[in-house]
């Protein structure tokens, strides 16, 4: 019974992290760092703040919870988050005006993540 409850809670938590406009890419192997690319209308989005967190609040748009780091993209619309462990949930989020893109990974962060605004 406890396992069913745990699985139900995990499923709800993962569903809360899902959002349109983001595309996971890469092999999904456990990595120690991830390169996050942010695009706006298909073009690289420089100077965009990207938040690394452990989850999101429910709702649209969701708010990052358990913030681990906050970094700004370079001229190519990229930033690299390091210190990623092989287990745990990691979420990446970017917001521009009313547009928000976020993506969560549970125990399997890929080497590259694209957030499309």
C-alpha cells in the first residue's frame, strides 16, 4: 500500500513539472552537467535567466520550488549547470513576458536541454 501511495505522489509531482514549449534532448544518461539552450521564436535567446530547481508549483505558469541555481544565457542562448547528481529531480525554467518553458527530469538529466519560449 505504501508503494502505491509513493508512486501516486511521484506521478502527480512529475505531471506538475510538465509544460508545453520545452524539448528534452540528448541520450538521457546521468551527467554531471547540462547545457541549457533557450530559444525565443526559434532563435537563440541571449541574456535570458534560467532557473534550476527541484520542482514547480501547480498551475500555469508554475513557479519553481527548491531553487538550486539561477544563471543567465550567453550570446548563443546557452548556460551550463554543473553539480548534477545521478539521482534526484532537476527542473529547468525560463520565462519571457507571458511565455514560460520548463522541463523536469527525474534521475536522468540529459547533457543538453532546450527550452523553447
